[in-house]
């Protein structure tokens, strides 16, 4: 018996292009090494391979579409999205990926809008994009997907832990906030580099994905704090959390609710290690673990390394983390390559973060400047331009941030995101009264979670516009961080150094 299948030349070419993809060939060639490492079983391996194949095939379909059309602008991107039954945000993400691989060139067109403030320059807003194809072979893309070691060597690694958490042969470790690779075990598949938030991160697409698909079909600028649905000031009503939380305790209350109501099986967070004030990743399973993880740590914690834990197989997960970790998780959703534990993350709870410090050369040096033994530290905080340390004996010590900024992690200088723009719900203290959190609701899932906290009487809340200093202060400080990142990235470009592609 024979079966007739209508296969066009374009379809065959699309399949051929996909098989030529370095990423596909690397995974196929390393099958035995991946299965031997035991991180992924055979079903996981084929799920990743076939999902990546589908993603690559769609990307090269867009590549051929660009080559066959004379008009290539945002309207034509909408047409491609409609013809392939995908969102415009997905089509845009594929376009920017092709641009990063230097298979197409994308140019952005801008218009100016009055700022509305006296003596202030006009605001530059994106108007349209145009794109065209390079005359380049797909097989030449290989250098783009080097091991993430190039990020480590350039000292722009954020220490988020994603690379270690997804490595199929478990050859990446994060120690003291920085990564190392066992190059003898590395299979050069490039998965680590592909999902690293410091290799290539399409900022506008991240915010487009935060919107509902129907709304995210226009080019727009999302401002200093990214896309959000609602903003509140809030504080927990749970006594145990109130007693030990950093400010309003909202992040801990989210985890408390999700675990108590069996909305999740585990959460990825941090607790203090045996070394005082050196955090370590923690798999949270219950209320007691939430209390262990409560409070802000200003030292890097690579909690995404826990994604390779066998305990997470087929489980429902929440992650609480800083902006770079939220970026890595949302990027893995946009460029979904079927990694089981990553796809099990149901909630992203982001923490505001201006900068963090290495342990030995950062936090311990701050303690030294304030003449305090690290074992005597009870709580730390950053507020009103100062770093505060509260001791177990009741002392309050502080030092201006500008006097310790040289101790912060160098990679924080190139981070544009203060408010965890890629989270479902973002939590911090800037803009809220003392003892409260500023809460930015960014997605429908985040909105539902916050509403559940209200309905179960776990929090007190009020619209952020009813409190001082409110969003204006948050917008201002977030703008400072974005401008600082632009400045440091420009310096790296001028010095011909590796820098994140945003």
C-alpha cells in the first residue's frame, strides 16, 4: 500500500535548512553523551530535539519568507504571523533571533514625542522596523552558539544559574556567583548560550509576551519599569512572615499561599548557608521552608541551578528571583525548546534589584568597613541611597551606596532591569511606605495570584497611587539603572569587549 503525500519544494527546502542548523546537529551527534549523563532520559531527549526542530523550522520559514518578499516591515511580519497561526510577538522573536544570528539585518525607525516637561528633550519612540536578508549560509551560524564560557570570560555572567540548570551533560557549575565549565565534558550544544540572559535578550519581545496576545501586536516602548497591569502597595498579614520579612513580605506570602493550596509542588528560592549571609539555592516544599527563605539577600544566589533536580520531574514549580533570573525563564518560554523542568515553572515572582555583591570581595568588605562581624548581622537593607546593616544586639549601621559601589558585581553594571520586568508579579520596596511592598502585577496569572491573596485575607493592600512616594520614584530610579546600563554597554562596545545584546 502506498500513501500519497503532497510535499512542496519549499517544504523540503525548509526541512533541509533546519537539518543544517548547528543546534540540531550538535544535539543529534551528542545523543549518547546526553543519555549517559542522566540529566535527561530518552523521552526528555527526543522531546527537546523535536521541539527544537519545530522551532528552528519555523525560524527558517520566516527566513525564506523575508527572501521572497520585497516589502519587509512590521505589517509584513503580521502577515507571516497570521499565515502561520502564531502571535505577532512570536514572529517578532524569531526575526530578532535571525538578526542575532546575522542571517538578517533589522533596522528600527523612530519618531519623537514631546516629553511634556519643561526643558526636557522629546521622547524617542519606535515607529516601525524594516529587515532584509544577508547573503549568508545557514551553516555559518555555528560561531553564534559557543559554550557560555564566553559570557564567563567577559565577566558579564549574572550568576542566575540557568546554564547549569539546563546543561544536558551537567558540566557547568556556579561557585561564588560565577560559572565554570568542564570543557572535557562539554558537548558544544550551545543550549547554555542560547538561553543565557546575557548572550542575547530581546527586551521589547519580553514585554510583548507579558501582554495578552491580542494587545501585543503593535510596536511600542514600555518605559522604565516595563509592562504591567496594576500596581499596589501591600503587606502580609501572616504573623510569622511579618516578624522576619524584609519589608512587606509579599513574595514570601505568594509562596506560602501557593504551597498551602497545592497550586505548586515546589518553589525555587534561597536560604542562608553555613557561612553567615552567604545564600544557597533551596527547594522550598512547605511553610517552614518559606520562612527559611524569607528576607532579601544582597549576595548572588544561583537558584536556577536547581532546575536539574530530579525531584522536579513532572512537578509544578514557582521561582522567586531577581531580574536576570526572570529574564532567563521568560526567554526560555519565548524560545521554547521543550526542557521539562523549565516548562514546569508556573509562576515567576520577581524581586526588585539594583545590584548585588560577591560574598568575599563584596559583602564581607562592607561588614569590614562598618566594623561589624558578619556573624552578628541580623538584617540588611538598601534604602535612601544607603546600605543598612542591623545587628543582633540592636545596632543600626549604614554606609552610602556610592562608597561601596565599587564592591558590586561588575555584571550588574550592564543590567537594564530594576523591577523584574519579566516576572508574573514583581515585588520591592521602592515607592512604598516603610513596612510595605510595591507590587507590580504584570500578567493575568500574576493578577489571579494577587487576587487570591486578597480573597484569603493574607494581605493588606491599596492602589499605589494612594501612597507616597509611589511610582514616580520607582520610575526615576529605574530610569537611572537603564541609563547606567547603556553607558557601560557603550564603553564595552568602544573597547571591543563582549557585551549583552538587548
